[in-house]
C-alpha cells in the first residue's frame, strides 16, 4: 500500500509530533509518497519562515522529504477525478479547500491511501477514505 502524506502529517513530523521513520520501518507498513501540491505547500512554508535560522531548519527538513519521497504529479487522470469531485461537491454546496481537493484527486488517481490530520476537509470528499494519524 502506498500512503500519500498530506502536509498536515509532514508538518507534525517536522514539529516532532510524529515519527515517520518509525512508521516506515515496519516491513508490512506503508510506502510513502507526496502529491506535488503538498510539495508546493511545504516549500511555501520555507519561504514564509519568520527568521533565517527557522527558514534553514525548515528548508533542510523539506528538501530531505523531497529527496526521499516519490512526488506524485497532478496529471490528466487526476484532473478528470478532480473535475468530477469538484462538480459533485459544488452541486451539494459543500466547500473543500482547493489544494485539499487536488491532493485527494492525486491520491485517488494513483490508487493510494491519503494520510492526513485534517478531519475537516477530507472526509467530505466522495470516494475518499482518508486515514488519520
């Protein structure tokens, strides 16, 4: 099983609230990946860091993730899923953040489980069964 890690999980790991290394060490544990939109969110966090020391720490963490995890692109398959989900949610009047919808569509297009700490947005997405860590 491949688990697409949402930025909320990766930020928790950066803050020491979650040990990704321990979760990934198990032989029957998931393989991890990241949506390209999540990479953008994390890189934005580097640029928004308040002071140079914090920016350097954050950048080192993010670059380590980017070199270690497969980055899943937002491709045409994901775009088709995204468009369908967006239309379904809009028809119901349900709001989901734009990035969250892109990340969910990427996970679904690749047959992956989405792992997040966001219990507000992802449960609203039809056909997605997120795991909460």
